[in-house]
């Protein structure tokens, strides 16, 4: 009997024969699904929250920040350019006055209405408070520090010009306080512009006054140093 089964062969079991096609079909279907998912992008797959809208928003924010930086740098460059010009004009004018006009007769520019007369002023602008020279020196140095810190948030051109005038004028008078006689922090400022019936002043005083007036006008208009405009 055993020899007959060996010769004829064992017949195929139906269950075993039926499982092979099903396994083949399942593997083929899973292969097709994996190929389909590979070809689809992240935006086409179900449940995906990322899309072109979120990417564009982040891109706009990233491009907006660098766009503000060059504008801020230009305003800072204007501030320091105006300050350097005001400081240079004040320094050169004082050097000329000390060399050519001090200890000499005043020079009349417009009759008695305007003349150049060299004097040494230990007080503030226009000869005010001669007993507080050290205090005015500290105030001028503080103004310079405040302007330098404010420059980091400066995006307004008119404010850049105003602060530049203030900075240049403060530096001009501070230079006199530090390097002119009678000593450091007590030096007398050189004044030479003498209108009739008015105090004698210099170009640094003029720059400070013009910068202050411009700041007042900008404040009335509601314009902040960062370029923000407030409606009054």
C-alpha cells in the first residue's frame, strides 16, 4: 500500500492549494497601494494639514523682516551723517574763531544787527547757568547715549535728521567741555554769533535748537521714531 502511494503520488490538499493564489493577490494589492502613496505628494494624501497657504505665510514673514533692515540702516546712516556734518561745521568754525577772532575786535556782519564776537561760555546754550558747567556736561553725555540707543529702532527719515542735529550739537559742545580750559568737564564753550539784543551762541547751539524744534513738530504730527503715525 505504501509502495502504491509512493508510485501514484499524494494528491494536493485543497486548503493548501487555495492559499497560494490568495497570498499572491494580497501581496499584489499591497504593492499597488504603496506605489500609489509614493506618487502622491504631501498635500494630496488624506489627513495632511500642510499646504501651500501655510508655506506662503511663513515666507512672507521671513521676507518682510529683511526688507525692514536695510531701511533702518539707511536711516541710521542719515542720522550719523547729519551728526558728523553738524559736528564738523561747529568744530571748524570754533577753530577759526579762536585763531582769528579771539582777543580782537568784533566783526560786523549786518551792521549792529549781527556780528561775530568771540567769547568763552561756561554755562549752557546762550550763556544760561554758568555755575552748573559739570551738570551740563553730564546732561550732554546722557543725551548722546540716549540718541545712540534710540538709533536701533529708527525708521523715520525726519526723526533721523532731527536726532542727527541733536547729536552733532551735543558732541560739539561736549568737546569744548572736555578739552578746553579751565579743565576737563569744566571747559568753557566757544560762542561767536552775536545778534543784537540776544545771547551769543555757536553752530552747535543752533543745531540743538533746530533739532529740538523739528522733534516738537514731528510729535505734534504724531510721527514716532519707528515710523508709526498716530492720528490726533
